[in-house]
């Protein structure tokens, strides 16, 4: 039997999550109240659609943070790759936003192995 499972990520900045989705070619659907999974639909506040995956990632508000839930059944490798990429890109977007808010300049470098490096510079 399939079910939604909690993804190990607490989202404190919804705009950073939206930016991460956009950069990864995922569609953030604001105010979508259900997310599709193998067993039907689950309640959520927003949803994320992943290209090539029938199920959606649910985004639920839990007090001061958002939690993500997804069903991996039938799309294990695709959903795992999407979730891993989303976690990485969310962290990148939060770090860049935080640095820029402090007046630092940020340069993003991507290595051949997929690693993302941020060069944060104080001053000009």
C-alpha cells in the first residue's frame, strides 16, 4: 500500500522554495489544497508538480514552518532525485538570499559532479 511520507526538510522561506522549484523545472502550485498520490489525494496548503512524475509533493504549514510530503511508489528513482535536488536547491536559495540581505555579493558555481559552490564576498 502506498502513502505519503514526510520529507526531511523544514521550509522556513516559502519564496526560496518557489525559486528552487522554478530553477529545477518544477511547478509550485500556490493554494492547491490537495496533492495527488497513489492512494488518492492528501490535504496540503500548496503542491509541487515534478516533471515526469504522476504524484505531487504536498506542502503543509505546520506552525512556523512548512513540511513536505510525497509518495514514492511507482516513481521511486524519479521522486528521490527530485526531492534530493529540491533540498539542495532550497538550501542554495536560502543561503544566497540571506547573504544578499546582509549586503554581500554572491556568485554561484556548479561543478561537473553537480555540486554547487557559493562564493560569498563581503564588500565589492
